[in-house]
């Protein structure tokens, strides 16, 4: 099992640090995480209703709980463990339309499954922005809690009215906010406003959980997205989950930290009775030497290293064909067909609405890529066409990127997070193309290991305007230290360090650097690979 998936060890580590655990098993968790933590293969069922009593979803949710909960049920507080509370679903009051009733049968089903899997010793609760939803998304006998950033006085007053005999709790006091690609600036929140709202919560004698206390990183392809009401109806999240939190993504102290400590001390009933541990020293950072790109592997070689999918057994959707399947791809999928003509005319009908559906569209004739986009990652207009000339047999490649499935939205939008070319067909010389070869570019650990050992690398001389993987290395002294990889000179892609996926970069911003924590580095040689979709820089810079 990957260390990143070992939830039992994670909870035990929390207990070793003398922390209590608020356990939120989902199966939907939101959290700006890919598809809210749900597996995309649920959408193979084209009548799927996510987060509902629908049988297909219930079956999958029950199987998930049956596998997960026995791993942790003995870690509840009554058994000497750190788990004190268990959340039922997440912000379910918001999952619907206006004041229409929510699917209470579904919530009851989740509660019953939690109990049958031994989690009934903990305090159950739900969480919502109650000023907007009231008691929608709640269950009889289950503690209601609030989520908010500002305006909490209204939420807490309403909670008192809805459950006058129960304690107040803010499960998510939003200490900042997250960023979307293409935004103008990094979102922040004034520290004094944060402090005033935190103090207001404590004045209500409410418990509070700071979300986030420490900013994090959505490593790999795990960043989610939001649905929005304007074109392109989709806003993907950046890799960083810094959140302008009390501690930064790299664990650094902030003004918010100092203010929070002062306020908590003021309202702490055990102040002067219980000693406080000393704050840990700030983590050291360094700037490693600039690393020149050394060699390169082009996409055509990459694709030959990967088993293709049968289109009838695939996860990606093309046109309106029924092409959902067994796998749950992240990253990108290359969709191929072979053309035995010198000159062709390609048409893509309808909008490729979301960046995730067709960020980069190219036609490969030999090693020449013709881009249908005018700039890295910009949205395609409707009914795009392109005429190209080849030399004999050619290969049409459409590279479809998944920038993250939405983790939040109303039911019909969450149910429609299928990726691919979904609005209209692809035509070559006026004829719709139905026969495709599909190859997933998931960049799994095994694939990255094979790529490291491959004899397919070519010496790097200059960047070409084609998707490719570039490689360099950095020498690290002992002990390794945290750093940031500065990707401002590159265009759009993904960075891997020693085979670990740091996440996406995109020149549009607002994120410009990728956090590289010291534990991912080793003393001596460290390999860096960059999958660049457009045009590479000649070097990697640290900051």
C-alpha cells in the first residue's frame, strides 16, 4: 500500500502527536479533491445519480465502507484511540436545488453503514453553511455543525435555534480560500479580519476547527475543480492548497498564526493550568543550483510504451459514444487513428467547453504537431477545423487532458463529469471517425520507473513545439531541504521528482512555483522529469 493511502497509520500518527481526530470518511468529501474523492468509474453507469439512494451508488458506497471502516474502527476514543467524531457525508444541504427536500434515505443509509461497520461509538455530525441551508442535509439525533468564513454570527445563532439543547461547533472555519487556474491573483484573506471572526466564534462558546490550519498540496493529479455558471462552466483548481492558511503550504508561521494563538489563549479555560508545548522551529529552505535540461523523450515514443485501451472498455468519452469503462484515468489520454492520405481536413463539431475535455488538440504528421489552440491551454471555440499536409501515412492524435473533475456542484453538474470530446464528432474529410485507439498517459509509478530505465532518451538540443518529457537532475547535499521549483519559463505540464508527481504547472497562473518538500529528495543525485505539452525551457530553476 502507498504510504499516502495508509489512513490507519495516519490516524495513529495523529494520536502520537496528542491530537484528536475528526473522521470524515465520505464517500464524498469535497475538499477541492479530484471528483470530491469519488472514483470516476461510477460514471460508467450513464443513469448514475451520485450522492443519492440510487442503487448503483449505494452499492459502491457500501463496498467502500466495508473495506475502509474495519481498518480504523478500533481507533475510536472509546477504544483508546483518537477518533472522537465521525461526519456523515459533507455539506449535503447544499447538494440540491433551492429548498427542495434532500435525499434523507441516502443519509440514513450512510449512518446505518457506519454503525454496522463499528463506528457507532463516535459522535455523528453533519456540516453545512446553515444560514443558507437551514436543517437541509441533517438527520434526527445527529449534531448539526456550521461551515463559514464570515457572517458566522448568523450561522451560530441559527444553530442555537435549530438545536437549542446541543453544543455549538464550527467544523470548517475557512481561514482563507483556494485558487483556480486562469485567476488574476492568488486569493488571500486579511489577517485582522480572520482574527475578528475567530474571536466571534469563541465568544459564542463554540468549538471550532480551523480549515485549513496548515495549507497543503494537491500532489499528482488530485486537484479538483468547481462548476461555474458562465463559459466555460468549469474552473480547475491549482496544485497548491496553500489556502492562505494559518501555516503555509511549506509549514511556515504567519501573522494569522500569531493572532490565532493570542485569541485562543484569551478564551482557553485551562490557560495557566496546563502547560503549552513550545512551537517547533521553522523549517529550513534552500535554493538548489539551476539544472539544465539534459535529454528528451517525444510523445510518440511514450505512447509506444503503454498498452492501449479498447474503446469499448475505456473511461474517456468520445463524441456521444458509450465509452465508459473499467479504469479511472488521471493526466491525459491520447486518442489515435491512422490516415493513409497526404492531405486531410479535420473538423471538431460543437464546443469543447471545458479545459479538461480537450485542452490540447494536435495532429501528428511525423514529428510535426499542428495545434488547434492558439495559446497554451486556452478554450477552443465552437466548430474548429484544420487543414494539414502530410507525407503518406499519417497519425491523427487528439490529446485529451483531465485537469480535474469537479468536486462541488449541483446534482446534474456533478453527474456529468465525464471527460472526452462529448458535444460533437471528429470528422476527417467530412466523414465521422468512429475507430479510435486510446492510450492512457497516467504517469503511474511503474511507468515512471520504466521511463527512467528506458534507452529511448535522446540528447536535448532545443525545445520543439510538441508534447514531450524532458529530463534533468539536481545534486542535493545531506540533509535535503525544502525548496520550490520555479516553472515560470515553461508553459503547461507536470513535474516529477524521483518518480513522484509534484503536480501541474501552467503559465497562466496564478501559481508559479511547485512546492518540493525535503522528504522527496535524497542526498546526491535526484532525477527530475517534466511532461511539457507545448514548448520547454532550457533549464529548471529553484526558488
